[in-house]
C-alpha cells in the first residue's frame, strides 16, 4: 500500500521539486519529480538508511525496471482498462484509508482531496499493473527440482544460513453455535425498516454510516468501490449486477449477514455499489452450550475415551475438519506458524502449553466474523535453529524458487535493456546499478 503513495507529494512539503527528464526507456520518460517524490516520502516515513545519493540511485533503477516492463507491455499489446485501474486504485486506497483511520486524515496528511489523489495516481497505478503483468509472464512456469534446491542450499555460506524462529503446528476442534431463527427475523426486520426509511427519502449513505456493520465501508457511506464479477459474495453479486443506477435492492442474505444494495455506477463488467450490512449474532446461551460441549470433548480425550483426530472427525465444524483439524497459515498456506502470525488468543493460549497438550475451550471469530469456540492441540513447537533440508525443506524450496525467478528476471532485464533505447542523465551516470543499462 505504501508503494502507490510514495508518488504523492504533500502540499506542505518545503523542499522544491525541480522537474526535468532524467532518463528515457523506449518511449517512456523518467522525471526528476518521480525520483524526488519517492525520496521525500521515504524521508517522511523514516525509511532512509543509505546515503541520499545511494537511495536515489536505487529509486531510479527501480523506476527504470518498471519503465522497461511498461515498454515490453506496449510491444506485447498488453492493455489495462480505465475500469481495471479504477477498481484496483479504489481497493488500494480503501486499505490505506483504514491505515490512516479515516479518509479525512489521509486528505489532511497529503493536503489533497481523495479525488485529487486518485487523479494523481491513475497513471502510476496503470504502469504498476502493466509491469506486474509483464513480470508475472516472465516468471510463469518456473519451478525448481529437488537437485536445484539442494544446490541452492549448499551455495549459501554457512554463516549466512537464515535462523528459523520458533514455529508451531496446531490442530483445532471448532464448534459454531447456530444463530437462532428469532435473531435472524429480528435483524431482517431492522434492515427492512432502514430500507423503508431510505425509500421514504432518507440518504442511503447516511443510513450506512449510522447502521451498517461493515467496518470497511460504513465510514464511506457504504460505498465499496469498483468490483468485477467473481469478487463479491455470489448472492450479493447476482443481485447487484442487475440493479439500475440509484436502484435499491431487497434484502439479500450472504455468509456475512443481511444486506441492502444501492447501485452507484456500472462500467462494463465492473460495478460500484453502496450496501448496508446487518449481521445476526449468536446468543449467549448458544455460545455457552458450545463451550460446554467442547468441555465434554476435552474430558473424553483426556480420559483416553477418544483420540483428538477421532474427535475432529466426529465433532469439529471447522473448514479444516477433513484435514485432522490442522490450522492453515493464511500468509504461507502451510501448517506452520511463527508466533506473530497467530491469532492473539491462540498465541496467549499455547504460551503455557506443552507439545501434546489440549486447551480448554477458547473463544474465536470465524472467517465470517461469527462468535464460536474451539479447543486447541499443540502438535509441534520447534526451537530456533539454522535452516536445514530435513526440517525446513518447504521454506528452502520457496527460497530457491524465488532466487531462480530473480535470476530469470535479471537475465530478462539485461537482454531487454541491451535491445531497448535507454538514456540516463549524466547526473546519475555515477550510480552503481545492479544491472547494465547500456551506460558502460
């Protein structure tokens, strides 16, 4: 998220940016302001450890690489539509607004309106999307063999082999208490009353700010930004794409709860809508019943009346019930977690557990933000150690793959730079670049 905002200058910056062409790659130019803006933003974010000249050399080489890929995109006739750019920009800015805390705080920081920021970033995001697509094509199909993995590992100097932090493998048995019919009916009635108020003239945006339980969009009046097909809940999408501009839907049920939708704008296969979400809650009694059921399961396991794996198959309502209840790390898609990758409640629970211990019932939130309980089995806790092929093959394989991809990209840069017109201002000829940009 920080990447796209390094090219936004704040109106309050005191350092003057003198513009001018400092490099040309094919038909694409690099401006002094491109480099200066990124440098100033690094400076404001406290991200400077190298000297000014070294950092600017790094920045210009990154920009040269991106411009080279944009030039290749033109050769390959790769096109990114305005709708794709706007949809991607909306999603990125939405996340960045959350980091600032509000749209107003972001606008205050940069001294510009959201519309002005979006206009400033349109071409930048388009170039990034073109570059990403070209880079994806460069490394597509690349894989590593077991022998390449071993060769890569042996090539790492012994004193440079990374230290693997403590890692955990955890299994769980989940109980998802049902939401009562009376609760669902009550929430639907609340949402229906809100819908009636909107049809009677109340502002949809105002109602979303006041009542919507979607934290990502409520502060923006329920607006989601542009999304394409396949990016929203199927039930939500099926209705949203049929709405006319300004039209308000009936109540729709998804995994998240109940919604009403208002169409803002449609561009081809992309839509921008507002919505109001109300989510039924699990009753305290049902939560307590789930906790008591898990208490009974813990007792059965501890009395050797039932194994944990058998209990997973018989009782768990988690999505991983067919995988022995193993928790999957969403960052790596593996079954191992470092401490900082764990849910805080899980991390706190396993801190005092020994391998093989089973916890008491622990409160949790499901992926659709529903209250539930689970019991946890600590299956493995590794000690910090230097990476080795026996214990860390999966990690080393990923490192080897990344290295092979990096080498492939580097070779591509050397080949394309040699066959593409590249001109760099004399001011930057003293830079020690990683790649040969035709300056030697």
